[in-house]
């Protein structure tokens, strides 16, 4: 049972069920999404509604227990078609991934964030497998939910300054590497089978960085859990990498390729976080929209008081516009990806990186405000443990930090303005 003491009336709790929360999003999206997008969204939503009912999910479970079931349906990642590992998804690309996020995040936001971290291991395996069976095996494990993934960029002494890593790699004559160093705040770290890690031949020399796929059962992997109280069901790791031997078949990027590969991954990571954040906004809004229509004070639904109705209208308009922007960006990216056969021209790719920062920046700030304001509008009910608002309040407080802080996105965008100016 999610709560011991019921603070919200049965009737309201029942009305705020997942199916109704999805209906609110669907009514909003119908006019701006294609038929294919809506069909896929509904397909994932139906699965989630059914899963919640048949498995009696109350969102206190171990989120990692959901992975195999969602993986079997193909709901872990839709960034790619994944034909190399025989998945051949019909619905794939950024816009479809956005639909997947909207459905899964509203089902369970902490689960959705842990999927996001697995995706960060999926994307480099997908981009750099070069047909190697060892990497494809890991990719299949991850995409089908048979195993968890994590990404190791951040170190205790190098967070925002990720290109000056202290972790080192040593190259051997047979093409293998040995990796040593300490990593921290790795989402899924203690649960992951596959980790994608970065390290440099020489400390602080980003140009010597490599990118490595590690099986966490290998000698030299040591991990403990870092507690982040706002996301109590997500396991976040601090890893001591002690001379881990990475065979050449698992080298995703040799020394020197680390930084381009890192930035390629960060663009998708930021878009993914923006998807997650906008889904969190819809999660919070849908609760508050239903609640404010049903909760009576002074003999009227609280929605009818301007303090509530106008605040909700303001939040709704912000969420609606960012949703539309993200969808448009995703569709255009998918279009260009197809047109240029996966090799988007450099100028467009650079602008896309900046767009990813813009949306990550805006959507993470918006999610924090929307979750807080919606909980606030719901009064005591919004801050109690009776609904998933509790999870949304927690998770939205860390979104500005993950994937590069708010200030780092501003820093990237500031440099972008300089590059634009130089083109004049
Ligand atoms: C829940 C959670 C999950 C995470 N998951 C992962 C993961 O899976 N993998 C991974 O590798 N990392 C992960 N991280 C780490 C995350 O990416 C870093 O925390 C983040 O990049 C900031 O690094 P830091 O914590 O060292 O802060 P610092 O870099 O020390 O920053 C501290 C403050 O200084 C500001 N600052 C730093 N440099 C500048 C600058 N140049 N200009 C202006 N302000 C600046 C920052 O904005 C921040 O406010 C996770 C973090 C959290 C909290």
C-alpha cells in the first residue's frame, strides 16, 4: 500500500487514475501529433494502465523489477530502429521516443529516469558498435530490459568540468585498455550490468580521452550507493575503478575519440531529459487539473477561484508551448536524419546541440516550477504521500543538475551566441 493514512477522498483518488491523467494529455496532443504518434502513445499507455492494474502496482516497488516487462514490449528506448539486434521497431526516432517518455514517465517517473540512464549506455553502443558481437550483445541486453546500463562521466573532483577528467586509461599493445579512477552520481550504477565510462591517457587532457564499455562483473569494478533522498527508488552509484581491463572489442572510442563521442551522447541525453521533464509537467498538471475541479471550498470547485484557475492556466500554457516546441524539433531532426542518411551536416548538427541545451534548460526549470505549483494548488493533498505528486515533487528538484546544470547550459548557449556572431 502506497500510504497508511488516507488524506484524499476515494472519489478524487479514483478520478485521478492513470487512465484519466493520460486522457488529459491525449486531448491536448491530438491536434498537434500525427496519427502514428498518437497510436504509439496510446499503445504504450494501454500497456502501462494494464500493467498497473494486473500487477497491482502502487509505485512503492523496486523500479528495477519493471525493466524486463517493459523491455519485452520494446518500451525501453525508441531513439533508434535497432534492426542490428533484431528489434526492427516500426515506431522509432525522436518524436516516437518523446511519445514513449510521455506514457512511461506518467506511469512512474523514477522508473522513467532510470530508463533514461540506461538509454545513455544504449546510445553509445548503438553509435559505435561497428558490427562487433560483444557490443551488440550488450545493446540487446539493454534495449530488451534484460540488463541495466549506466554512464560514468562525473567524478568527485570533476563535475561540470567533464573534459578535464582525473580518471586514467592505459593503452596496451593488443588494443585493450586498463581503466582506473573514481566516478560518482552514476544513475543505476549499483544495479547496472553494463557501464559506459570515460577516462584519459593523461589526467586533465581531454584530447586523450577514450570511451569504454565495461561489464560490471569484471575485476576492478567496485560500487557503493549514494543516497539522493529526492529519488529514493533510484540507485545512484559511486564507483572505484581499479585497473579494470577492457578488451579491445569493448572499446567504443579509442583514446582521442572520447570527447566527440561524449558530446554526441550529451546532445541525445539532454533531449531525453527534456522529454522526461515535459512528461513530469503533464504528470503534475493532470493531477492538479482533476483535483481542482473536484475539490470544493467555500461551496465551489477551487478551480473557480482566480488564484487557482489563473495559476493553472498559466502553467498549462507554458507546458503546452514547450511540448509543441519539443515535438517540432524532434520531427525536424527525424526528417533531417532520414534525408541525410544519419549524417546530418555539421552546421545543422551544431544548432541541434544548442537546441538540446535550450530545451533541457527550459524544460528542467519548468518541471520544477510546475510540480511545485501544482502540489501547492492541491493544498495538503498535493504534498501528502497519497498520490504520485510526491514522486514528481522530488524528481523535478534534481532535473536542473543532471545532464549538465542550469549554469552549464547557459554557458554553452553563451558560447553559441559568440559562434553565431563570428559567422556575421
Ligand atoms: C540524481 C543525479 C543523477 C546523476 N546521474 C549521473 C549519471 O548517470 N552519470 C554521470 O556521469 N553523472 C551523473 N550526475 C552528475 C551530474 O551530471 C553532475 O552532478 C553535474 O554535472 C554537476 O556536477 P557537480 O555535481 O560536480 O557540481 P559542480 O560542477 O561542482 O557545480 C557546482 C555549482 O557550480 C556551478 N558551476 C560550475 N561550473 C560553472 C561555470 N563554468 N559557470 C557557471 N557555473 C558553474 C554549477 O552550475 C553548480 O551550480 C547525476 C547527478 C545527480 C544529482
